C-alpha cells in the first residue's frame, strides 16, 4: 500500500513540511518544546520529529571526528578539497546530533552514512540524508537489546546558525517482518519527499 504524505505547516507556517497521512500532531495531546514539532503514527509507536537546533560549530565537529571515527566513512578522495572538508565537518555535526538523542548506555550504529543531497526548495542549505539504528538495553530482565531505526534529513543553515533536523523513528521491538519493512519504507519515502518539498517560508524564524 502506497503511503500518502500530506503538506503540513510547521512552526506557525514558517516552514512547509510533510507528514504521513492521518498522523497525529502531538501538541494536541501534550506540551511540546518550542524548537520541536512531533507527530505520532495512529497505529504504531513510530514518530516524526522536526527540530530547530543550534548550528554545530567547527570545533565540535572536529571533536566528533576524533571521538567517533568508526561512525564516519573515509573521504572518497585522497586529496581533501575545501568542499570535501566541509562535508566531513557536516557529517560529524550530524553524528553529534544523533548522539544527542541517545540515553546513557545506548549505542549508535550508522547503517546509511550521511550523504549530501540537493534540496529543491532550500538551495541555501546543505542537506544530508541517511539512516541510523539506536540500540538500547532493556531495563526488564530477560529482554535483549531493543532497536529503533532512524531515517533522517539534516539541513545545515550556516548563515542562520541553525541545523534543521528531521528524525523519522521506527521502533523495531513492536513490529516484525513485512510490517516493520513497510513502516521503515514510510519513513524512507518521507525523507525522499522532503528533499523535494521542504521549504522555508519565513526566514525570520531563525532570528
């Protein structure tokens, strides 16, 4: 079954985004931080999160490169041009944001490293897509590690000192087999559509 993605205003209409059809705006159920928009699947525990975060500075990206070299792919070219250096720093910034989502004791596995993409309607931003898995040790005895797959889009807006991040999270413990695969395809498809449809309408949102 093909999933329909519905255009949806974010942050009071300052950003045009997408959500899967019939998903629930969590702000109608509970208070959500101002920098975040959260949407919930009506049938599963999957979530879609839009976040406006501070732009990760070069110093932090360099520290991340040092601390987590195993999570970042080597550069394709032996000669580091200015553009590939920037992309290395951007990928490190994304790893930093992913680590910020982890609870103590969780592990991060990158299954699709951040890849540079062209954003159709946000040409001034540097966009990256990819997938990761969060592994959490269950607090209940007798249970093994639980996993959550995260498909993401990160838009680096250097002039606005902002990183706009979109996380599509699918808990692996709830679903299995074809159901899990379908749910992951929903998130992967959403990220692909956002590459073409995400648009900033009011740049004053970023101060």
